[in-house]
C-alpha cells in the first residue's frame, strides 16, 4: 500500500521523481535498470527460471530464505523470491547463512551484516539489515547507488523523499 503525504501538487509523480519501484513479494515481475543508470541490473521478483550469462553474476535467496547465494555466470538458477543479475561483474561463487541476527550496530537500534562484501569500493554488495519491531524511524539519509530491497519477514514502512514531497509504502512479507 502506498500513501503520499501531499505537500505539493506534484505528489502523484513522486515515484517518477525518485525512481522508486515497489513490488508485492507474492507477485511475479521483472525489473530492468533504466537506460540512464551506470550499471545494468535485472531483478526477478517471484518464481523464475533464470539464465545468467557468462560475464554476469546473480544474487539470490534459497527457497527457504535461510541462505543467500552469489553465483557467477554461465549458470541456470531457479529463484523462488528475488534474484538480481548484475552485468559485467564476475566475483567468485559464494553462499552465506542468514541465520541469527546481524551484530554490527546501525542507526536507531538497527543492526547490519555485510553478506557479500564488494571486492572494490563501489562494486555491488549484499547486506542484511535487521530493523526491530517498534524501533525509531531511521534518520534521513541518501544512497548514491541503486538499492534492491527484499523484506525477508515482518513489515515496515519505506519512506522516500525530501521535506516537500514524501512517499510512504508499507513493505510486508510473512
């Protein structure tokens, strides 16, 4: 569910302004990076059989959502939840358990864990962010690179925007 806090007449265009896209975890969709992005990526939401070409890699979750994988192409994978291909990036195959909670303190009582660190600054990465129920809203901050976010479980509200235009979207998964 998306809610606009209308502070200007342009509020309905906020998703275009901030280039934000939301998908229900129960739906099946494919989202490709817009032409004006520096890196090409393609995200598969829901159940898909995905072919990853040589020279590319894919980040994905196991069917039980307990393990994250980074696989280098050429490979064929079946994704039940969310998989993101990054073109022209070929790190070594890896896997990591998502069991337990991340321990690195983050803002407002949250914690984080870098699942797959970038080989070089600016390279793609996979991070696990735990936001406890009833924690304070994160302080306003800006990401200079693209984010693909998947809610493993629970629910929360994504808040996107600046002082005069704000978009709030409920993100939920069971």
